[in-house]
């Protein structure tokens, strides 16, 4: 793991976006694993700025998102699909035909197999962006007794429901989600995990300094050959 600490979210976003845009310039059809939530937003803003300045084109990039809620229509404003359209896809030249997304309303086994096959057919993920949950989850892989492999349907933990409920104002937050598994994440060529704020400090410490255990799913990244951890000072406070 390479760990870097920054003063501002903007610096983190610039660092992550520079790496991603560099990859896209070198390999225009590269495969990006994308995350939702607050953590990647400054990165997406920088990617949009690079696109608007004419310094990068995403038209041949293929993308796979980490997760999607179950029991929520894809076009609901709180779906992760809508999040990505609003915060990245609609503001760049990403071709929607090249966008891969889990369907939270499809049967679990078939959907997991479909997603694994689609990622494989694309040649695997070159760069995977990740956030981390306050409980150490990555994507929606909540703390549990074993590491998962391919995409699966997860019952969200109380901690996740508490953290994400703030985004749901008209309907109750879904209790289940489809998420890429730990194995699918670990097969990415490079991982960039972003964590900011004091609420992430304990999870960041457990990820980096704790034992590798599915009770802190992010700790598995200690075993990844190319994992870059971008933190602000508050998230790094317990290191
Ligand atoms: P956040 O979520 O980026 O909104 O903090 C991260 C996560 O729960 O994985």
C-alpha cells in the first residue's frame, strides 16, 4: 500500500484524476472501476475539468460501477446510476454504451455472472476507485466472516444505513444492494482508495495497520500489489 496525506479534498481529487486521465491518454479504451458517494466527487470534478479543457477524451473508455441499490428503479434520483449520470457521465463524452452497471433488481446469481463476464470480456479493470465505509466496507462489502468473490446481494449494515439515509428524503433507504465482491475488486490492476474526514479515521487505521480480516473488508487491500490510499489529515489522524 502506498499512503499519501493531503491538506484538501481538491488536492486528493487532482491527484486521483491525474492518474486516471494519464491512464486514459495512454490507453484510450482503458477500463475504469467507478465508485459513488462523497469521496470520489472531487476526482470526478477534476476529470470533467480535464475533459472540458480538451486535455482528455473518455469516448472509448469502458466503466464498471461498484454497486447499486436493490428495490429502487434505475432512474430514481437516489440510484447510483443517476448519481453517476449527474456527477460524471453527462458532463463528459463517456459513451453510455460503454457503461457497466449492476442491476439491483435482477436475480442475484444471473446478475453476478453477467457482471463477471462483462468485466472479463472488457479485459479486466485497469484502475478501480474506492471509498471506505465507517465500518471498513469497500463497495457494499460489509464486515462479515468471509471475503466474497464476485458480485452478490448484501443486506446493508446499520452503520451504512445511518450514513446514507441522509440522501433519501422521499422514500426509505433500501436495505439491500448488489455489490461487486472483494475478489472482483482485488483483480483490478490498480486501486485508488480515497478517505476524508474524522469519521473514517478508525476504519483507515484498521485497513492499514490492522490484521487482514473480512471484519474490516478494506484490510484486504494490504494484499494488493498496487493500492494507493489518498487521505486528508483527519482521516489519517490515527495512523
Ligand atoms: P462516502 O462513502 O464516500 O460517501 O463517504 C464511502 C463508502 O461508504 O464506501
